[in-house]
C-alpha cells in the first residue's frame, strides 16, 4: 500500500523555522512528483510547494522566499523547510503524490502553529 507519513510540525513563534518531512513508501519515489499543501481552519486546502521527479520546484506566492521544498530520493523523503514563519502560516500541512496520470495520495497531515 501507498503511505505518506509527515513529521516535524509543532508550535513556533513568528519569525521562527520548522522543517517538515514526508516519508513515502509503496511507490517508486524517484519517479513521482510530490507536493505540500496546507489547510487552515475555515479555509480550503491550498498548494504550498511542488517538486517534480526531476527536481523542478514551484511555490505559492505567499511562501516564496521563505519556504523551500526538496527531496532525497535515497531516503524516499520530501522536505519543506519553512523560515520566517508568520501566524497566517498556521495550518495542517499535508504531503501528497501528484504525478500526472496517477492517483493522488495524501498523508495524514502535521499541525504547524505559529504564534504572534
């Protein structure tokens, strides 16, 4: 079965940093596009960052210059480095597999809370 397991969330003060990790199993990780999405209370889930199998990245405008997505194919893991965190970044962050032509899979989510 496909599993995506996020970790690294927590409580941090505004201006601080966190690194989220997503460990994948059940897929050939190196061949897949991966992404991070987030969902804040009362809001729709939104794309935060995306990385293709070849390493091309895209970011939501709201996080450009602050967040960095990366992958380590040897560890079957995708990361989201979050710097200069703001209270509006507070959300549940989800890892997903979104390779074109294939079914999407989602992790269980990890909570990120940024206090003012």
